[in-house]
C-alpha cells in the first residue's frame, strides 16, 4: 500500500481518501441507480448535509478533498464549493480555519520561489487554485474566523524540493501532516484558554491528512491521531468528493463507497465510514 501511495504522491494525485476496513455504516436512505448502487444518506445540499452529520460536541472539523488538478475534469472544485456553500453554514460556530497552504517566505529567497513553483507543477494545480485559496481565507476573515497557513522554513523548502533533484513526495506529505497537526493543536490550546470562544476549529486540506482510519503505511501522513489527542477524541473527518475528480481514480475505485461516485446526481450522498468519519459525494456539475 505504501508503494501505491508514493506513486500517487509522486504524480501528486494528492492525498486521495484511503480506507481500511471500517465498522459497517448506518444509513437512512439509499441511491437506487444501477446494480452497484450503494445505500447512502441523501441531502439536498452541502450545508444541510454538514448540519446533519457533525456531532454537537465536535471540536475540530477535518475537511479533506481530492485536489483539483490540470489532468482532472475542469468543474467546480471542492474548495470553491466549501467556500461558498459549506463555510457560510458553519462560520457562526467556527473560531479558526487551518488551510493546507503556505505563504512564500521571502527571507528564503530563490530557494523558496523555486521550491514553491516546482511543487505546484508536480501537483498539477490549476492556476485558479491560488485564487480559490485566497477567496477561502477572505471569506473566513469576513465571517470573523481566523485563517491560518502552514509555516515552511528555508530548510523545509530545501528538503521537499532539493536543488537539482525531483520534488520529494514523502517529505512533502510528512511536512504537510506535521504542520497541519501543529497549527491545529496550537489553535485548540489558544481558544481553550479563552472564555466564550466559538466551539469549532476547521482544517481544510487533502483527504489523506485527515484520515481517522488510515491504512497500514499511511498513518504518518494523517494528523487525525494527534488532533484527537489534543481534543479528547473530538475530531470529525469529513471528506468532500467531487464525483468528476474521483471517476476512474484507481485509489478511489477500490473504496466501498465508489458506487456513490458512479451514480452521483444533483444531491449530496453521505457514506458513514466509521465513528466521526464521513464521505460526502458532492452533486455532479450540470
């Protein structure tokens, strides 16, 4: 499995959901199209789905996505949908939003610029992704939610994209995981010391990093265990799946919830992966 994930990371197919055997899901409704149709809970839109599945005692909401890429269908990204549909329904209960991104450190000079450009090329990120991340941060600030980015040092840049060598996907995955865990735990600790704070902190990034049930060999790339320790087990995993991105992806095709991708429609279909862990297959773009 580790070799499979490394292959994915090298192409930076980027952090697709990875599911080990999980407890059987509880379902309340079903999709019925096709012989491989899978029971799911169905909601009219993303805000309604999130309101229904997030436990009242949640502390951290770990959102994961299949990243938009230049070699995937050019449809509305999960990031754009979260900004305009998901965030507004949550913001009055959110104090902080940790985003899987970094602000280029000018003090690192050409090393930072070169490493950032090479990582973006390797990850096949569309040009729009930068503006969508900026829009998410702006929307958070407008809702009085404090956005946070990862901190990348000059040594980090050299490690993830060594001069004269290819981008190191394992180093990138490990750095992203540790930074998301660190920033999130720090936000939890800070807010816990403030009376009357909003109850939730959200993290938005790739769906490998928020995995509460990682497969063997991938646990080092998930912040879930560390954040669970920081919150007393109150992390909720929420994977947002754009069906056009997931269709035909080898790592997604073998997931038990893949039939929801095949039969995606204009509603949100939710698969309960396990305790405090949900896959939300978003509406197909018309």
